[in-house]
């Protein structure tokens, strides 16, 4: 974006994409818990670094998390948190 621009960039997921992100996060969370990891810590590590090695390959969790963009995950998480 050019410097000095006063236009705001808009970002919005459609309802179907939001549901996909929610479903994947739940599956990944469950897989991490099943393997004995702290799912929140592992997901935070992934969100900060972008490194899928934070996510177990158990139940295809690593493959699933790579199907969605981190900005999509952030949008879903923030929306859920702030609307409560």
C-alpha cells in the first residue's frame, strides 16, 4: 500500500469459509490433545511462527491446518472472542 494512503483495506470471510476454519481448528485441537500436547500453546506457536511443525501429524492435523491461512484463523478467533 502506498505511503500516505488513507484508505482502509477490508478483509472478510464468507460464512462457509468461517465454518471451515472453525471445523479445522476443532479437529487440530482434538488431535493435539490426544497426543498429550497443550493445544493452546501449540496453536499459539503456529500462529506466531507459521511453522506447521508446532502441529502434530496425528489424524492429519498438520495437513488440515495448512489448508487455511493464519489471517483467516485470526479473523475467526477475534470475531468469536469479541462478540461474546
